[in-house]
């Protein structure tokens, strides 16, 4: 039993170090970008030796991909989770938007990081696959909305650009103190977004 307890303690230490490395990388990549940060800086911010970082990640590119997947998976789990049954189209849009802004309020640094690195050349196939899930949901929504005659004839990528760009923009303005990312702001922006894509009278 002692051996099992010791193994558990070792695994906890390993998990803690990896978590600290991801947290340090988020803070540095989000503010300075991928190319503006050196591996020793990340290790120092995490409170570990530089060599320790390489026990968990092959290189800086592997680290940024692990970080991107970590947050994109959490984002997808929250924002793209199955909707409650029976929602009308307008309420589906509202629910997705509310989830986006709830996530943004809870994790503003992660939203800024994902926005900054979304189209980066160093993202691997697994990271890009997670990003495509958002587009797939937008495509399904657009198909349903067009079939009901509720929205203009827009490409799904335009809906993605509008909604994601608006959410990321709100986070940036909130960080600068220009506005508060509260429920009132979220509701006002959601109404403006719907008016931007809806057919007149919808």
C-alpha cells in the first residue's frame, strides 16, 4: 500500500509541474506571442528547471499545441455542448452566445490566447481539428436557419467571424477597462449580432 501511495504522490507532483508549465506558457504566450517567449522563461515562470520542461513537452511547438488543445477542448465542452431540446432557432443562437461570453468572463486570458494563435502555422492537425468543431456547429446552425428563412444567405464562416470576433473583442475591451463584460453588455451585443445576420422581420 505504501508503494501505491508513493506512486500517487509522484503522479500528483508530475501533474502539478505540467499544470504550472501550461499556466506559465498561457501568461507569456498570451501577452508576448509564440516567438516572443523563450523556453527558459517559461520554465522560470513555472518554477522548474529548463530541462524539466522537456520531460513534458518535446519543444516549444509541442507546448503551445498542448496549451491550445487544453483550452480549446474546455471551450468546446462548454460552448458546443448539446443544446436543451426544443429550443427555437433564436434561442439556440442566444444560448451559444451566452455560453461564449460566460467562458470569456471566466477565462479571458485563454480567449485572448486562442484568438492570437488561431491561425498560427505551428498548430498541428489535432489542434486544427478542435478548431473545426466550431465551424461544424456554425454550419449546422446556418443550414437550419436558412431552411427556416430566418437569416440572410451568409457563409457559416461569416457567422463564425462575427460571433467569435465579437466575443474576443469584448474581452480585449474589458481588459483595457473600456467596458465591463457583464450580462447587460453580453445581451446588447447578442442582439446586435442577431440583427446583423437575421432577415428583416425574423
